[in-house]
C-alpha cells in the first residue's frame, strides 16, 4: 500500500519557505516520492505567492477601521431601534383589539338589545381597555427584559 | 513571549465596545496580517477585486465580533478562518464564479510559472486550493489548517493528500516538459 504522508514533509515545506533546505533534507527528498511531490507543488506555489504578496498592497488600515466604525454604529442603531419597533407593533395590536371589542359590544347591543345603559358601556369599555393595556405592558416589559439580556450576545457570526 | 493582541473578552456588548481594540492596536494587527490574508484570498479566488472586498469584511467581522484575548498566532488563524468562511459563503450563494479573471489581473510576473499554477488552481476544488495554500504558503500544520478551515485534523490530512496528488499530477508534468 502506498503511503499518503511522510513525517519529514513539514520540514521540507518549512525549508522551502525559509529558503534553508539542508543537504540532509535534500537527500531525503530525492529518495521520498511524497516529499518530491510536496517539493514540486510547494515550490511553484511559493513562487507565485511571493509575486502576489509583492504586487498586491492591502488597502490602508484606516479605511478598514472607518468601515468597522460605520458598521458598529449601524448595529448599535439597529439594536436601539428594535424595542421601538416591537412597541409600535404592540400598540397597533392593542388598538385593533380595543376597536374589535368596541364593535362587538355595539353590534350586540343593536341586534340583541343587550345594551343596558351608558354607564354599563363605559364600565365595560374601561375595564376591557385596562385589561388590554396591562397585557400589552406586560408583553412589552417582558420583551425589553429579554432584549437587554440578548444585547450581550453577538450579532454577527464568524 | 508571544505577542498578545488586546481583544475584549466575553463580556456584555457595551463593555466589549468600550474595552475593544483601539485604532492603533488595530493598525499593528492589520500591518502584521493583512498582506498574507490578501494573498491567500487572491490565490484561492483568482480575483483581486473579490479578495479586497473579502479582506475588508474579514477585519470588520473580527472587530465587531471582538473575540476573547488571544495570542498573535491564534489571532492569525482566527482571521484565516473568517476569511475562509466568507469564501465559502460567497461560493455557496453563487455570487461569483472563481477564476474569472485573466492572468494579468491577479498575476503579472513570471508568466510561465503563474500560468501553470493558475491553470492548476482552476482545476482544483475551492477546498483543495485553500488547503494547499495554507499548507505550503502559510506553512500551517494539520491542527492549524483544521482551525483555519473548520475541518477535522484527520480530514485535513486526507484532503491535503488528494489535493497535492491532483496538483502534482497537473503541475509537475508541465514543469518537466518546459
């Protein structure tokens, strides 16, 4: 069975990378098919990599830093806006529920004659509105608590 | 003693941002690591424009993420890991096909050698290109390559063996023929 690796392979690569391939290692390479193969491929890649590194200057660190700062601000803004968006949605739900309750009450009073006076309507309306408001506050508070815990965790994955 | 880059620890985000790397520290890190990472990205994608974009995104993610304090070597591996993940995300999304450029765009000197290597890289799979570059250009051992690519160390050994065989089969006959 042919071998798939040689324990001197990494030495050969390091020798090629540093330009210090000892005579002992050279003679090993001559007698080892794996290291011969490694040497051929590594040498070609190192020559190309040297040219690529020399010819391609990375953009200035300052530009990257500014991009990061911008990205951080955007993330902070998104995080700050998240509870507001949630509370807005919650208030819409609250209004819809209140209106639905009001319509239902009026519909029942007109068609079934349940209506038993102005005070009764007022009491029921105030009671239901208070119940909906308390429920909305509880949900909102729960969300804010959850969100403040979550903001300690990360936004971007590697 | 190994150099240590001061990177904020695993603390709530507000504290992280306050305790994070400042611009001066970032410049030191960037100057020490950006060139090999850019070369890696060019080597694997064959496209300088894509590589530059991914390089910036790599550092953005690194700084926004603010990992626990780590040694210089570990930071280097971590940056390569982010860069590799981005390469894969890009290919997975099908944003661009690798190796669309002509030889002159990414490589311009020592034309024979570069054309050979470029031709070989075009044939290899992205993962094979990554492993060959990390092994032979960056000189990473199997554990380091595993950390930089997210693969298991044993898989790295086998995949590298196959990639090397494939590259040698394509590259060496060309060199011998010259």
